[in-house]
């Protein structure tokens, strides 16, 4: 090969190298190429499935910086990455939602956006020792679109303050935030509490005893010691003192109040140090409004109801009191009446009848010149009239 050919070959090689290097440079500096490389790296970090749907890129302005968010979805799972202004991944989240496949924002991003409100609207910024971890609720329908509600509470040590919350609505389509309610500013100081001197079991016993003193013939179905919390900063219903460590115990049962059978499930507020019962709150289920006929006292255990004789004064009922009680306790003779006709009801023996606490008044009547025992009673939530006809 002569010198001219060698020179041409060398020049060609140099040109090819320059062209290749230029192409590589242009490829590497191309914005779309850089974005594709970034997407690939993020997907690798999130371990996003190959066939996941890319939902897009969004930018949000925070108080001190802006963030860029990349999101993918596969069925009910979101893959989300938050990048700072230096394009460093500051939070990578995989969120699975089995109840709503239309969610496009993870709770992690909702928290990031809601925290900006927490910082500007309260004196309890993220990381404050009295600030709880957030809870999240998702709502598909609101005037401004689907949203997360991010909620925080305040606590002292292991004890949460009741009825003090800070909640922020985060709209998933726009990232717009709105304070739902702010009760944090009502708290001017948070005391430190010693461990309670009243245990959960002791609080349950105190509540049960209070329940028995509240109702006549009280029967307790269950005692459910609940959470121990700090009462709200303001006195509740003029009963519970503010910022006091309180056990909340629910007692479920039934009894008689002012001569009327009632079922009540109050929740008692009990001082965790002194054991004082501040109040018992319950919601009426309507028993007090029922017009009970001739109710005198309940039937349970060995205590029988009062027998009221509505037969003529000169009529001698053919059965003794013992025989009457035997009849109304007899499963084979017990009937239910719907006002038009009588038919056999579910069989109860003497023990089960007592355990279920049925309030009864037994009335002796004459129907078509036949002696009838009418037993008025209630079991659980039903109002039933039963009758036994004497042959």
C-alpha cells in the first residue's frame, strides 16, 4: 500500500471516529435519551414490572424546593418515585390498594404535600415529639375530584390526646391541598404523664360496678376496656377535666330504668390514677320510648314476674301460681301472637330463658269464656306477646 492510500485510510478512520463520537455525544446529550435513561434507572430502583402503565411525570412546589414525581401502575399497585431538584430519588414507594384501582397518588406523596400545610398552619412540624404518625383515608368523589385526607394527632408519650386532630385534603389530580380542620392550635401545653395506677382490668371492674348501680336488675353481657387517652384541652360536657389521663370502658347489658326495661351500652370515662368515674355516655336505641304494658319487674333467674288478674272478681282461675309459672316456662305451650293469630315460637327451656333475661308480666284473662295466660316479654331487641290457652 503506497503512502497516498495509507493517508486516505487513516483520514477515513479519523472521520469515522469523529462521526461516531459525535453521534454518541448527541445521543447521550439528547433530552429524550436522558429522560429514557432516567426512567429506566427509576424503574430499576422501584422494580417496576415491564408491562406497568406509565402514568406520567408531575412537578410540585414545596416550601423549600420543587419535586418531580414519576408514577407507574399495574392493576392495583402504584410505583412512585419522588426526585429532588438534583434529580436524586428522595422517596421510592410501592403502594397496593385492593379496594380502588383508580388511585393515582400514593399516601407517601399525599403526606409530602400535606406536610407543607402542617408546617405553615401549626407549631408541630414533621418530626415533632408530640406529633403522631399520619393516617390516610381515600375518597373517590368530591367537587374537586378524588383525594387523600391525611390526618395527624397529638400525643404525650404513649397517650393520644382525644378530639385533637389536624387533617389536610390532598387532591390527587392536581396536588392542591386544603386544611380540612385544625385543632392543634387549641393546645397550648402538653403535660407529661406518669404510668397509670389503675390497670385496664381494674377500670373494667369499676365500670361494671357503676353500671350495676345505674340500672335495676342489671345484667352485664360484656365489659370491654378500651384505649387509654388524654382528655381534650377543654372540659368535656362539664364532666371530664381537661388533659387528664382517662380509661375508656364500654359496658354492654340491660336492666330496668324507671320501671322500663332498657338495653344500654355506655362508655365510661375513668381517671387512670384515682379511679373516679367522670361520665358514662350511651346512645339510646329507643327502648325507653316503647309503651310497655303493665311492666312491674323483670323475669330472670328465680325472680318471677308479677301476675295480674284481669278476670272478673267472682271468677276463680283454674290454675295455681305454680302451675301458671310452669305453663309459661313450658316450651311446648309457648306461642307467639302477631295480633291476628298465634303460632309456636322458638323453644326456650327454663335455663336459657333466664340467661337471656326476658322481662315478663303475666296477665290472666278470659277470652270467649276461656281462661288465658298472656305473657308479655322481650328478648334482646324484640317486643313479643306470647299466650297459652288453658284447656
